[in-house]
C-alpha cells in the first residue's frame, strides 16, 4: 500500500471523529458547537491535504534524483545530459517543484495541471489562507498515488 493510501485510511478515522462531534452538536441543536465542529473538520481536511502534499513532494524529489542519475550517464551525448548536469549542481530540494514535475510529467496533460492545482492549494494553506477549492482527502490521496505511479523515471 502506498503512503497516500495509508494516509487516506488514517484520515477516515479522524474524519469519522469529527463527523461524530458534528452529529452530537446537531442532535443537541447547538448551532455554535455545530459551526465549531464544521470549522475544525475543514482545518483537519486542510492539514491532511498538506501532509499528503508533503509526501507527494518527497516522491517528486525521489523520482527527480532517479531521473538525474539515469540522465547523467557519461555514455549519453552532452546535448542529452547538459540540463541534467546543471540540475545536478544543486540539491534536488532547491529546484522549483513545478520544474521537477514538468520533467516527470507531460506539461500539456492533466497530470501536470492537477499537480499545479494541488501546488497552488498547498501554497494558499501554507501561507495562512484557506483553499476554497472543494476537495475530498481520500480522492486527493488516490490521485496523488496515481500521479506518482505515472512519473517518468528514466
């Protein structure tokens, strides 16, 4: 099982607990408690999204390292390895994330667009804003699982 699917399973447990709190507030007809429970659940969703994204970024970095190692083969002509030589001079974590995603996926395809959408959401959350895009954490986990499996690695 991938880390993304494991996180989705963990999320399900936490989300069920938040759902119980919401349900109790609803049954008690306590609007203030119900509103607090909804806000807490939304924050939990965003925290899980950030955690998923951190694992996605780790997978991007790992796949980029693999790609660099493959493309730095001295048997390849310089024209084929020159960009990789440039990238190999800096730590992979210092290369812009979307630049790495661009070499792992086709920029004109849905995988890149999805990664960019998640990256934009990650930035909004990480910099203190809410991400208003509707998302369901298990779906995000499943999508990230599939995105990573489709990376170009060689």
